[in-house]
C-alpha cells in the first residue's frame, strides 16, 4: 500500500464524508472506490477505441445483411 495526500476544499471534504457515511464505508474506502471507477471507465474507453480500430465497416454490413428482415416478436416491441 502507499499513501496519497489530497488537498480539497472543506465543502468538498464534508460532502465526501457525507456520501461515504451514506454508503456505509470509510472516507478512504469511498475515495479509493471512486478512483477505481474512474480508472475502469477510462480503461473501457481505451479498450473500445482499440477494438474499433480493428473493425471493418464492410464486415459489419455483411453480418447485418444476414439478419432476417422480420417484425420483432411481441415481447421485443416497445
């Protein structure tokens, strides 16, 4: 483990404390989870971007062309 010193406005600190208490976790755990969520979101964007670069519009259209042209079942209608 390593330590990280964060400076934040008093109002933000109190808001973080309130949110952590509402979630039933320590302030440290709340901030750690928030950082982990942000990291996961950024990693997901990178993953999708990398996958999209490998993609091919022609191949996508070929797969879509194989789908039958039928009305959706009743349960699938909006």
